[in-house]
């Protein structure tokens, strides 16, 4: 949903699918919340982890982003997801 905003004014960020061990493997520290867990699978509530820059830009503070719902768009499909963590 666009909440009455013009499409050009909608917040956006690029996103990538990664495994639950990605952040630990590449040594990216958690700033707030958590990273993906093995139980975060396709048949459960979809979750995302944001980078600090996006969390600060769109929510003012990394901790404020955790638990918020956002919409991912791609391939003609919108999907509601919950932010579970913020990483550096």
C-alpha cells in the first residue's frame, strides 16, 4: 500500500535473500534485534533484517525498526514482512 504517497516518494531499498548463517559467516554485527534463524522458513511469518542505514533513514533509530511491518515488492507481488533485526 502506498498510504497516499506518490510512487516516486515511496521509501525503498534493495533486498537480497540470504541464509540464516550469512551474517555470522561474513562477520556482520547485529545492531538491534536478531538475524535470521534456522526456523525462519518460507512456511512461517516472513521476516527481514535491515542494514543500519535503512533503519535509521526510515525509522529514525535501529531499535525503532525492530518489530515493524514493511512491504516488499517484486515480480508484481507485494509481501508484508516483519523486521526482526538491524545489522551494521
